[in-house]
């Protein structure tokens, strides 16, 4: 089995065939060609899911979005957490928000997608914002017809407007997350490189399997993303080795290091790719974007 390497430079400096941070040879990740304008858009929908909080779901949604936009893709970020960290992290003023994803999810309002979607400071990167209203949706959804498909019904009609739709899930495996998994084509699981990282993974993969069997046969695991990796600690490396032992090639080659640049970008209200474009964190999410694009092909 490949062993996590003790140290790695910025991911941008690793060349094909060299040992990557996960101990596997670094794959060929070419600069992505822009999308072919003659092919009609049909967004791939990816849910960022882990029932643990604080593992990097929101950070990954925002920064993967920022990196995909740099490749010429048009991207929608969907805030599906009542905490609204994604909306705040993208600079949305929650107090000025008239309607949110909540208004699209449940019958009873006549808000349309265009009433809710907001442009961000980054061209081609839009946000479907959430606020605390979403916290009651879980309860209200229970009495809806086809209650697992409410988000899919919101997103399917706008697939032709984006290349990627990234859903930032809340830390739970309840009905909102089931809605995200039912709407999605792929799942990215951010996994914090710390001791209890693997706890709960069996429950999460079981939930994904159940949704695939009963609601969404097209759902696949895009990949597992190790986050908050601290190359100076033996501990982080041991956890990464265990994750690789358990999940093998389902683990992305890209590993996200722990750096204060990420909390800073949240305050700045924009992705790291525009806030600190030459940082190693920006390079890491660009590399993830290339892997995500390659795994779609
Ligand atoms: N690679 C990282 N290094 C350091 N801090 C990070 C990193 N990724 C995320 N964070 C910070 O950790 C906290 C939790 O991350 P977040 O993306 O909000 O997780 P989740 O959405 O899973 O709850 C946030 O304050 C965020 O800025
Ligand atoms: Mg979050």
C-alpha cells in the first residue's frame, strides 16, 4: 500500500509520476480545455457531504467553485445549510435577503429561481443563498409529496444554465441531505485528517448506497477529499494512511493542507482562488478541480 509522504511542497510543484501527498504517483492532470460552446450546457450536480461539522464542506464548495470557474465553467453554489456559512463566505448580506432556497424548496410561494439566485464578486460564479428559514424545512418536507425530490425539482430545470452545480450540505444525514443526494450526480466527501475522521463513514456510505438503490440510480462517489492535513504531524500522516487503506483510489490525489488562509477567505467573502490566487491553498483547489473534471470524463 502507498504511504502518505512526510512532506509536500505546493501541489502546483508536483510533476506527473512524482510521489504525491497520498504516496501514490501524481497523475496526469492537464490544464482543462474550456467547454465546447457548441455542446449545450448540462450541469453536473455534486453534493459536498459529511454528517460531521467542521470538516471543510463549505470551504470545499466555495473554493472548488472558484477553481472550476477559472477553467471557463459556469458554476452555481447552492447553500443547503441553515447556518448559511456558504452564503456568508461568498459575501451575501443575510439581513438584506428577501428570499432564499427555502422559498424554492417548498410549495406555497411563487418565488422563482431568478428571484433567489445572486451573482457573486466572481464572474460566472452564482450563489443560491440560504438562511435560518431552512432549519424548519426538514420538518415541513416530511408532509410533502415526493419529499426526497424537492431539491432535484428546483435544480433540474436550470441544469442547462451551468456546467457545475455544487451543493453545500448541512452536517446531518436527515431529509435535507437525502434531498441533496437525490438531486446529485456525484458526491464529494471532505474528510478531516484527525483521529475520529473515519467514524461515521460507514453510516455515510450506507446512506449514499441507500439513496442510489431507491431514489437516484445515477449517483456516484466522485471522491474522498482529505482536508486540514498537517504535514508536520505524524498523526495527520497516520490518519491519511488509514483513509487510503480503507478507500484506496476513491481518495483524491489532492490533499488540502491546514492553513489560516481559509478562515481568512471566509471573512473576505470570496474564494481563495481570487483572494490569494498564488497561495498553495488556491493551487490545491485548482488541482482538485482538475481531478473532478477528469473523473467526469
Ligand atoms: N484546510 C483548512 N485549513 C484550515 N482551516 C480550514 C481549512 N478548511 C476549512 N477551514 C476552517 O475550518 C472551519 C470549518 O470549515 P468548513 O468548511 O466551514 O467546514 P464544514 O462546512 O464541514 O462545517 C472554518 O472556519 C474554515 O475556515
Ligand atoms: Mg458548512
